[in-house]
């Protein structure tokens, strides 16, 4: 029988060290990534059975990663968080986390929760591409296709487009996008986002005045309209 594969996405080396030892001792196969981008790639390539996801990742906020995964797949996700507020934890569960643990935590409790999730939940893998009428978005590499023409995106352009595309028709606030792509310290730097939107629209040939893909809600945020 194959060992259940557990993917840990966390940027703390000590967390990887003691969780990897404990998972191996319990008969699991450990997979480890230090940022969201490599974690998503590992998920696609290595097909883990469960993800342990830290919220404080260096490249994409963990809550945004949770939203991305949950919109296009139902793999069990256990969130690690240092955020103690009960409202924040309820928000995580409503966003699609199957369970959570507050840091610091007991490794025995983590193992027990993993076993429960693996026993009770089945999942389907995330698709490699998102398909819309004239647009195909690669999920795990920064590339899109418009009417079979390939367009390469930067890492941040891809993150932005993917965040919008997995929530079609939903208004995503400027603050939420800024935190997801640049982190909490840049939650007010709306000029970063305006520049990124401009560059992305140029590559997609998307006119801001008559948009095909990204609609601006002035002073509020953006929505994907494809």
C-alpha cells in the first residue's frame, strides 16, 4: 500500500524539520516547500493526499493560496496560523480550510488531525488549466493562451490573473489583492496594483474602457468578467 503523501507549505525551516521527522515516523511520505509557488507546483507534480498550509508565506499570502486551491480542487487542507482571533479562524473555515491549528502546536495533535482528514475526505486534483471562452490560463506556470496564441506573464501578473479568474464575477478588493501578492505591509500601496493591472491588460489586449477580462470598480477593486 502506498504511503499517504503530505505536503507542507511553510517558510520556517524548524517547522519542516520536526514535522518531516514526525510524519515519517508515523508512516507518511513528507513533501516540503518553502513558498506558495513551489508548493502549488509540487501539488501538481507530486499528487499529495493532504496539504498543511502556513498563512505567512513569503510570496503569496496563505489565505489567497487557500482560496486558489479550494476554487479548483477539494484536497484536504489543514491551515497553520499564528492568528488567534476566533473570527479569523471562522473565516478560514468558511474559505475552505478543513481544519486549522494555532502556532505553537503539539505534534501529536497535528498527526491526529491529519489522520482524521485522510480518513474522512476524498479529493480531486487541481486541473492544469482553466478554460474560458477565448482564454486558457495555465494554473502552475505563468502562461495564458488567447485564441491559441501563447502569452508569457510575469510571476505577479500570473498571480493576479489567477486570483481573479478563480472567482469569476466576484469583486475582489484592492486590499485583498495587495495582501495576496505583496503581503500585509503593502496593503495600502494601491499604485503597485494599478501598474500591475496596466501591464497585464496590455498583454491580454484588454481595454480598460471596454474590458473583455478585467473590470475595474473605481476605488474598490477588480472582477474577472470572462
